[in-house]
C-alpha cells in the first residue's frame, strides 16, 4: 500500500513538473523581431516593430515606432495568445494577439474605436 502511495506521489510530481516547464517555455516560439500593421490606428501608431525577448527567464517586449521605443509593461503568452498591456499617450491599452499559421492577429479597443492589428515575423518564420 505504501509503494502505491509513493508511486502515485511520484507521478503527480512528474506531471506537475512537466506542465510547469511547458508553460514557462511556451513563449519561445514567438521570440524575435516582428513587424506590425494597424491600418485604422492614428499615425504614427499604424505600423512599426514589436521586439519579444527572454530576459531573466521572463518574456519581455517593446514596440519600436519611428525609432522610438515604448516598453510593454505586462505581457503573457498562454494557449497561443499573446496579451500585451501598454500605454500610448497616457492611455492604457490591452492587445490580445492569437498565433495562427506563424502570424499574430488581434484587436484592441482605443478611444478612437477598435483597431485590428496584424503582426508578422521579420525573418519570415516563427521559431
């Protein structure tokens, strides 16, 4: 009976370890430099670059618009959805992008109305 309990405990521990590691490293497939377009957004926010990198085992990102860098305060990647929390001209925004066929697509609500955003990797492929 004790052997069954130890075996069950081992299986639960192993499963939790594998799940935690998979969740932690899931964002690695989106790391790199991306190019975004948001045709209905105001100038200059209608195009630019999105840099996603790993720093201290955490996903970090920033927008680069006309040479100016804007930090992304919070971001997460779960279930192939990248969620970005950032500010533009003191307006907090949340952008949710779904990864599909190597591209990120989504929508954000702005004071000017909803804006569709398409993001493609600059290298032409995702990891």
